[in-house]
C-alpha cells in the first residue's frame, strides 16, 4: 500500500464502487496468501464521483500518514468486540435511520442485516436500500444521502 498509495487507493475506490461492473467488484474476502490489490485489475479507473483533485487529496494524506492507522480498526476487530461485550445485548432506542447501498459488500457479510434490524433498533424510523450504489455511498450518492438525512432529521 505504502509503495504506491495512488495505485492502492485507485484500485480500492474502483473495487467497491457501485458503478464498477459487478464481476469486477471485490467482496474483500481473499484466499490466504492472496493480496487484495492483486485481485483488482490494473486498469481500474477512478469512480465517476471522484474528481482528480479530490483523489489527489487522498493520495497526499495517505502518502504522509500511511495506511497503518486506518487499517488498525480492522486489525483490532476482535479486541474491540471483547471490549464492548458488555453492550452486546443493548438496543438502539433513539429514533434511527438506516441507509445502505444495494451493492455494498459489507451489507452481505453476515447476511440479512435489514431482516433483524428492527429487533436491535426498536427506534428505527426508516430503512433505505439505495440501488446501484457501492461501499462509498456517502460519496457516490451524496445528494441522495443528504436528502434522506434532512428528511429524517426534519421529522424528529
């Protein structure tokens, strides 16, 4: 990743974007010993919502700070799980809005997130699946997400 942050970021944005053809998207699951970036085509392009200037901001930030800190969230997932075990059965009771992309691979990791959502968030006001969007929904569909948030907040 650090060897070529621009290439790494370009491939990652491409592999998880809703505009990328389904057969070229990544699930994020790799066989042991296979590098994620090696599974993403070298001809990966920037997503339509990412300007060259905005992309360069990402490249500069990751060139300066590296990938370790952002990736530590994933490395510490088991630790985080154990540290928050005391809230395992807690419910989300305040009013809540759930927005997810139809083609976000995270949506499908454990399967059927939306099916049991109301059980865990009894204050759920609305659940929205945005068609054709990928993992970067807040950027891919910024206007749609903002409209949903404003509508939700306006109804509180």
